[in-house]
C-alpha cells in the first residue's frame, strides 16, 4: 500500500525521479533524495529496527535525527539514521537489532 500525500491546500509537492532500492530481500521504489525512512513508510514498512535491551520493534518516530528508532544498516554501514539519509538508486537497506558499537 502506497501512502503519499498528493494534494495539500497550502503546500505543493514535487517528486524527484523514482529509484529502486533493496530492503532486506525485497526490491522497493522511492523518490531519489527523499529520506530512506519516508520511502520505507510509503512502501508499508513500519518496523525499522529493534530495541537493544527488550528487542521491541521501533518505527518512524521523530524524523529529525534526535532519537535512535530509525537506526538501520545501509550499504554495509551500521547505525545510519534513515530519517535523515537520502535515498539513492541501488541502496541496500537492512534492519539491525539495537545500536552497534563503532569499530
């Protein structure tokens, strides 16, 4: 189910070109340079990560990079805040469990 805002009484939305990316083992589409979390949300993905201590699902929460609910692995990099990371064609996005320590 796609959930995009198409019409708004005040704002006008323009979308960049559509790009394909991988989420887990599934190919999805989103708009280039939109936050990865927005593309996932529009594609129906509601669980972005799991809490470290209790292993509870985490979703799209603050959308401004202030929490850790959207930490995911992107192209092999861990702890990427996907609410802030722009989508590019061919990205490989995976869920992670908790916050990973820097190497």
